[in-house]
C-alpha cells in the first residue's frame, strides 16, 4: 500500500489536539461511570468504536492506494513532413479566396487531426527551406502556417525536387528500422506546375526509403490569372499569365511512392479523405515508459467510518449515554 499524501505539521497538530480532547472526554466518561457504579466493560465498546472511526478518517485523509500501481504507456505516432508550394502561381484565385489562403486554412485542420504525431513544415518554390522542424507543438505550427505567403521564398517558379529532397533528408536523419519507414509520410501541396530537374531522383530516394508520398493539388484545369498589387502578372511578351492545375504530375508522384493524390478545386475538397487515409497508416513506437497509475482508495475507509459513525449514533449505553 502506498500513500498519496503524507502527514504534515498541520495534520499532526490537528491529530494531537483531537486526541487530547478525546482522551479528556473519555476520562470524564470513565470517571462518571465509576461514580455511578457502571462497569468499565460496558463503556469500552464505545471507546473502541470511536477510536476506529477516528483511525479510518485519518487513513482516508492520507489517500491509501493499493493494487497494480504501475503500467507501461506506449507512445505511437507518425512523422509527417508537409511541403507547401509558395511560388507566385499559388496567389491565383481560381480557388477562393486564393490557392494559398485556402491551403493555409486546410493546413490547420490537418495539424489538428494529427495532434499526436510529429509534423514539420517545408516551404519551397525554386528553392526549399525548413519553416518548422518536426514537432508536436501545434501552436508553433499554426503560427508558422499563418505567416505563409509567396514572398517568403525567392524565385517564382516551382521545383518539386528541392522540396522532396529536403523532406526525405529530415525524415531519414534519425536512424530507424526499415519496417518503421512506412510511418514516415510526405505531403506535397502544390498546383502541380513543376519546372525542376531533380524531381525523379528525389522520388526514387523516397521510394527506396519506404516513405509514402501523398500529393494535394489545389486549383482548377481552367486556371486563372495571378493577381498582383498592380494588376495581373504578365509574361515577357506582356500577356497575362494564366496558371492551371497540373494534376497529372502530382498523381504520378503519388503513384510512384505507394501514395495517393487528392485535390482541392471549386467543386470538391478532399482534405478530409487525405486525413482519413493517413490516419489508417499504423504509427511507429516512439517511446515507452512506466507510469504510476495507482488510484486513491480513500472512499473505502471513509465509507467504513461513516457506517461505524451511524452505528455509534443509534447505540447507547444502558446507564450513561455517550
């Protein structure tokens, strides 16, 4: 048996005062009994009964715990690296209010859905940067998500290779058995217009590592112009640039890595299906520890004290009522 609380100075003083007063009361009762010729044997049961009540109350106060008080807790989760395209085309508004603003909203839902997993954030266009390393801190992730804008990274074109290589590096930087690589996941979010040269090599490394790549396309096949502060983005000939969703490139990336392609456009939003698919993937054992799960069983002793107290109230001595 273990104890949740220990006797402090205040408790000890209270017990001493109570004992002194109770012993004084008991002495008075025995004195009266002797004067009237009452046998001590008739008074003794009351004394023992009230002593038992007092003892049970003290034990309940200390919080006794017994039984199986140790349990092994296993922390199981996944590592998810999210790569977000911040090229200029993500400012297109064929998905309201814009492709990027819609993604920022959905990213918060993704973070909330995987609150027991480690999540990291990579931003990229023609270059890639780690915006947030793998972490369990949802508040930090949401703060980084809120600050996303197309001005955070240099260049206006899109290179999947740089983002995928960096995601692969961060997910494989910690040594892990090959059987656990399936719990490592990359989510690539883009409009699919890839102008990089190293995408195939990055996909090959991801596939060889057993990491699964899920792609999320945002935009429409009809596309839209890219709004700027001064109007619309133009090409070298002065014509308005129209950016369209290239779903085929994103589907191809997912197919090569045992992943799946999802899409956000005017008429559908498959983020919920993305979350369900990743939730179905078994996580890896992150940590295991033994914790104290003993419960305070004070109520058993308190209940026994109450029963004895009721018994004391309904029973009296023949000569002296105490």
